């Protein structure tokens, strides 16, 4: 399996993502600079977390127009799986690969803590090793993580089973108290129409080893390695 990690100026989770990918794949992913116009042959493209371009204008807005994103969009439209984590999710929405936007947290504060997520769908390359309805623990670290979409888009996401994860309580209950940032419908991640593009605010790459206090994120990486081999 071959993977590429896109590196923007301001990315700060690119190496974490590369380490998690290498542990799952057994090979080193390619680190691709945002200013490049070509991508190596890739079975998976990962847009990492961070603060691309310092989050000027809107988070992800400038990165979405980086030269490499033209190729990322082209590959995604031809079916190459793409995973956007945190800032990567923001870039995917700004690039038009996913609907909706990521707004300032309802608290207007940066939030860095572990949250519980309920797996809403597991029949995709990203979540096959989770159980539908399973509750997992992953960290978040964002100030612009409030997912917002209009009523028609939210209805479409629901009706097409495109919600990947929701913020929840320990027992899986989806409540306002479990929503850390005010996201519509407690949404923590969504898929595109094919299920091959996933954007999510929590960081699976930060919980892939017992030394990091947990392994709930590891199943995501092993899921797409198994699916794409």
C-alpha cells in the first residue's frame, strides 16, 4: 500500500500521521509539499491537522487553493480515498470535496481534550474494524471545529448515511453536554457520496499506541490498510 501525506505551511500533525501510517502499513508514506503540482502513486491521501497558513481568512481556505489540491481533488473524484483530519477536514470543505463548513467553537475557545465518539457507519475503508454504534475515545484540538450545514444538507447527510461519527456520552447517548464545540447534530465527521472521502475533527493518529494512552485510533489506520491492500 502507498500513501501520501500533504504538508502545508502550518501543518503540525503531519509527522504524527506519517508515524501512524507507517506502523499500520509497514512502509513509509510520501510527504508531499503543498506547492507541488504532482502526487506520487497513492492508494490513500491524508490531509493532516495543524494551522495551514496560520488559519488566515478562514481555517483551510488558503490551503484549499494550494497547487497540490488540484491533484488531490482530481484523484478524489476518480475514487482515491482521502482522509482529512482536523485542519484537513476544514481544507476538504473549503475545496468542495465535502459539504458544510467548520466554524468557530460555540465556546469561542480553543479546546484540547479527549472526547467520546459513536461510530455511525462502518461499511467504509476507514471504519471497517469498528462496530457500528461502538463508542471510541479520541482527542480533539481545535478552535474552529463547529460543523455547520443548512437544513437541506443535514437531511441529505442523514438520509444517505454519510455521518461518520457523532460526539456522545460514555454510553453512546448523543447529548448536548457531549458536544464540545456546538456542531450541528453532534457531527464529528462526515463522508462524501461514495464513502471514500472522510473528514473528521478528532485525531485518530494521536491514539495508536499504548504509550500514547490508548489505541482507539489504530483501528482506523488498520481498517484502510486492510481495505486497500
